[in-house]
C-alpha cells in the first residue's frame, strides 16, 4: 500500500532524534528545524538540497531571515555553537557482521560571508538523522511553521517531544530523565516556573501550534512501594496532549467527534486506500470508530502501525483491521469483510 500523503509543512524525523539529550537555544533549534525541513524535500519530493564542491550536503541561509530582530553578527555568534551538537549510533557491518559504533558532530563547519552562512552537514550523521529502519521505526510528525514561530528554546523542544506522543494523547516520563533530555538541573519548582509553565502558555496561545498541553506531577508506583514513613515525593511528569488540527471538510470534522486528529486521519486514509477515496463505506466505518471514542481509535491506530511491518495485500490488511475492531465493538458494521468480485455467470 502507498504511504499516505503528508501536509507540506509536516516534518518527519526519527524519535531517537526527537528524544536525544542536548541543551539548546531558540536560534539553534530553528536551524535544526531548517536542516530537517531541507532534507524532507529531498527524501519525499525528489528535490535535491544544496551541495558544496565536494558533493557534501550544505544549508545556505540568510542570517536576517533566521532572526530578523537581531543583528546578523549576533545571530552568527549564537549559531556557531551548533558545531558542538554531537551524535552517535551503531550498526551491523554487512562485511563481517560486527557492530560498528559511529560518533561525531552533526555540523562540522559553518561558513560566513556578509549576512549569509553555509552549514556543512556531516554525511556520517545522515543515517542517524533520517533512517527510520526497515519497518518504518518510531517517528515524530511535527509542523515546521509551529516549530519556527514558537519563541522559547524550551517551548520548541518540548513541542517536538510532545508531538512524538500526540497520537497516544499523553506522555508519562520520569522527571530526572526529562531534565536529562533538556540538559537542565532545576529543582521541580524551578522546572515548572522556567520550562513547563512558559511552554504551556506559549503552545496554547500560538495559533500555529497544532497541539497544546496540560501537565501534572505524580509519585510512581515504584517509589510508593519502597515503604518507609512520610509522603513520597513526586518523581513523574504526566502530560495530557490536546490537538488543534481540524479537517477542511465540515462533514468530516463533525464525523471526527473530538477524536485526536492523527488517529482519525490515519484510520480514514487507510480505509479510503482500501475501499476508494470517494467511498461512503470508508466514511461510515470511520464514523463507527469515532463513535467508540479515543481509546478504541488509538487501538485501531496501533493496528495500522503493526500492518506497516507486515507485507499484506489490501484485502488482508482491511480484514485484519475489521476483525480487530469487531472484537472490541458490538457495531454490526465491523463484521464487514473486503468486498469480493462477483463471478460472471
């Protein structure tokens, strides 16, 4: 089956990139978004990005466009720090079947001429940045405009991290591990004041952001079971992620019934891919899924992720989806199986 088309402003990156540990400024995060965006055109649209004289991928940028509110010299001063961004990954060598470890910097060279810069991208880092794996891998879908228009470095970073969890509606993470990813050492009180509250307010108020969030802190079950006297401290962050996406079609938006857009969209596109883009039955089945709510649709979304790892025909994929839905719903529509052609008499 052909992969579903994505919105032109959507950037896809592996979750290992989204969740890597680093401290970042807003300008550096903008630059990283532009790098990922440039490769999207090459990977998915066949539009080659710029190369230098040695054929290495480079990004050519106008400093005045990256930060219109700053002097180009000040912007360049901040962006030079991008040279310190490291990466690492391992792979199995096809020659001797041994593990090879790769470590380096993502952007080894930054050139400046007047108000323009050219950033060289380490070709050894490309598998780390863009390889999703044989089965598609865990990936993050985020919006380029949202990422660029958020102002705070923490807001930009947290936006991308939450995008990797938006299809599940939330994210539970150990507070210390969360701080490690952002390379901060704040006490919980300061983490809320400096990182979480400003990011929460900015994502909610930015109309370009396709998500916003609420959060709370809790004590993990592991900590509760340790025993001892006194109240256990909170060691987990619990994010509830809200989506702001809407379809352009009012009928489909009404059909969605508040179910997370990504869940709704994936289910609808899958069914239309099976039954036809104009199929009323595809819309009817999607509506039956949203009738069952977010949890039911989330399970159907997981079924679709599982199907990406299997080689199945359209009829097999459709029947697998419907059987899974039938087990969790009394709706008669899920008893339907892929239509077979009637034999000529």
